[in-house]
């Protein structure tokens, strides 16, 4: 169920926005997005960033330090910075300039580190959100190794793509569960208990 808020919880919209980013990036890592698709991906990431920034501010206002900070981080880097990066890559590639992705490897190292060190807080949340966060931890660290040229893209890009699809569907399910379970005042969609109570 949703925690108490002065407004209704924006968490479901934040999770749905996360799913948009997960599915969009999955398509990129699976090789399904050509050059002309990059500006479209950037536009959708900006939309997701607006949702996640709003979610973060409301969650922080209601003293949800975990969700508020993670949504704020995701709004800034998984959405807004990623949108700018995707558009920058589009522009560079349009002028036959190879983007130097290793720069992002160093930057994603901070993002992966942040999410990893806050992950233990999610063991007190339901198992589904905890698994979603663990999947994104693996994705971010794998992206770090890909961008730094440590991992073989032929092997690891599909892994990242499929993990993002799984994470996105978990986010969609949880968004529906919070909305419907709250609306009906009972468990319409089951949500697993936490790993740690």
C-alpha cells in the first residue's frame, strides 16, 4: 500500500517513468534504435525526468529519504542527463564524430556507486522493488564496464537490454499494484513482503 502523503503518492508515476527509460535503453542496447531514433528517445527521457523530479520532491517533502533521493538521482541522471547525452551522441554521429563513451563510464561509476550503497535500504521494502533495484545495480555497473571498454559489447549489451526489460516490467507491475490496491483498499495485485522486516 502507499505510505501516507499530504497528496496522493506519485510513486506509481515515478515507477512508470522508470519503465519508459528502461524500455527505451533496452531497445538501444539490443541494437533496435538507429540514429534517427535517438532524438525521440531523448524527448521521452525528458518527459520521464519531469515525472521523476516531481515524484522525488513530493517523496522528500513526506520524509521518504530512500525513495525521494533515488527518484531525484534518477530524474537528474537516468533521465535529464541521459536525454542530453543521447541528443549529444545524435549530433556527434550526424557529423561523423565518434562519441567518446568512456567519459560516461567514469560518470556512471558514481551513479552505480550511489545506487549500490543505498540498495540495502530496499531490503526493507517489498521484494519486487528490491529486485528491481538490484537489477538496475547490475545494469549500471555493466554499463560502466562497457563504456570504459572493459566488457565485450557483443556479450554484455544484450544482457543489459534484457535486464532493463525485466526491471521495466517490475516497475509497471508495482505502479499498477500501488494504484489499484490503494483504490480498492485491499490487495488486488499481490505485492511480496520485504526481505527484512
